[in-house]
C-alpha cells in the first residue's frame, strides 16, 4: 500500500540509530518489504550517529531515546544545532503525552513512536505500515536549526518590536470602560476609572483581561511539534485569546497543556465548560469535544460538550464557525498539520465574515493535507514558518487592541 502511494518518488534515505541490534533487524525487515524507504546505515549510539551523518547524508533519522554513551535527546540537540535533519524518536519507556515526549519535539523531533509494538506479533504489520508512512512524511518536511541561544535572541527582538509608540490598554472590570496609559518603571500600581470611579489595577496580571480578538488554531496529527514552536513565542500583552483544537486523546492534551504552560509566556489552560475566556489566555481542548463561544454578561464563555457522532462538521470547523458568528472580523483562523479536512469549512466562514485566515506552510507540516488544501481553495500564502505564524498572530492581536467591544 505504501509502496504504491509513493512509487513515483525516490526511496527515502534512512539512518537508524539504536543500540538494540534486535530492533535494528526488525526495522530493516519492515523497510525491506517496502520500496518507499531505504536503510542506508545504522549507528548504535549518538556519538557514532553524529559522526556518520555528514558522510551518509540521510533524509530522515530514526533515533532511539535510551542509548549508552550519548542518549537520544542529547544527540537530537546537537543534531538540530549543526545538521538539522527530519527526525522521529523511538522509545520503549516514554509514552505519547509525557513531558519526555514533548521535550523531544521541543528540541526538533517531528514525531514519536513507541518501540513496544515492534515486538507484538499482532500489531507489527499495522505498526510497520505506520512507521513507513511517518518516515516518508518526515522526509518531505522542512526543519530548521534550533539553537537555544538564538531562540532567546528571537524572544528579545519580538519584545522590542511590539506596540511601537503605543501605550497599554486596560479595562474597568466594573463598567468595561477602556483606558490608555503609558507604561514605564514609574507606572503607578492602579488608576481610577474616569467613568465610574472604580479602581483599575495596572499589574501585568490585570492587563488586557477583556477579549478584543480571538485566534483559532486547528491541529491534527503532527501538530504538537508545530504548537511547541508557535505558542511559547506569543506575548501575553498582545491581548485577546487563542483557542486551540488538538486531534489527540483527552489525557494527552491535558499533559500537553501542563507542559506548554510551563514553557510559555502566554497562560495556557485546558478548556472547561462555561469557562470565561480572557485576554492574554490560551485554551486547548481535544477534537473529540464540541466547543462553541457564547456571549454572557459582557464576557465570552466556552460551551463544551461531546462531539455528536451525527455532526457533519469537525471540531475545528465548529469552533471557527462559532467564533466567526460572535466576533465577525475580529477573529483569525490558523491551520496546522493535519491529514483531515476539518477546518476548511470554518476557514471559509471566517474569511466570508472578513476575518483573517492563514496556514502554516505545508513544508513545515508533518501531515500536509489540510494546509495544502486551504492554500489551494482560499488562495492563501504558503510561505509562513512557525515563527512567522507567531509573529502574524501577535500582529493581528496588537492591531485590534483599540477595537475592543464587550459581548
């Protein structure tokens, strides 16, 4: 099946890095039965692999997490600084949805595969097809150098470029009146509302609480690695809210929320039913849930329930359509990696209501179908990488800070 699907392409050159000769043998047998992937060499630890990469020039690397001499995470960090190569991590210890899994993707891995299924006779055929598909998809995905020092500099540049010449915006929690003030080291901790006289706290935790703009991100398989490069760059002072639909099990999404919140400046939460969304917040939920936005008492709340089996719309479509009806042109839709069509109807609704829509370039998506279809259908630019997506989101939010209306 995989061979037929990719028979027009040259075989993907694969380097396997694992200290287990048994697993290397199993993997060789899997790939030998399919002409889509050619195993060009093997390494037993990270140091051997790093010395081999320039010589064999693989298209994709399968990298074990637990190895002697140099483990997978350390190898991956060196690899992504010096010779960025699409990499899929293998592990018998780490389950999908764990911090260790997210660490690997933060450092540049595109995906993660459990080694256990390779030794299960009942699952090995299905698992074999899966890993071949993932390797072929990874070969068509662009990866950039990831250097921790360069990422720090990138944060600094984005901070310097935000809100040039503008003051801060705060709202009276009692009457909703908008106020502007120039922030500085001499800023007072509070000010009085010139409409009702109520005290307005000016601490960073109190700014931009009302929702002025909403961005909806739709993510399918392969989207975790995209989100790990987009969400942490967002600035809480940009205002508005970001809501993300993730096609993953509920418990995995909850684990991902905890991890993402720990590495992000934006507050990241697991979406709850009847929760009021606030400016400076990011809310994630699994695509098995139906989420809509409802105005309530001057605020906006999330209405969450199970996704009906008979529903003709997917979770991303449902949320985007709901957000577009409520926020009109004050909403942006962003589509990331996915093999499904969920998000195309929602994007169409947002664009029809004069909202903004864009996609992560298909070359940075492990699963390219959704973003590719959106580019073709809506004539959207296909050139944004993850950092440019973050910058685009912040730019839209900052531009709409002065256009806030209550629900």
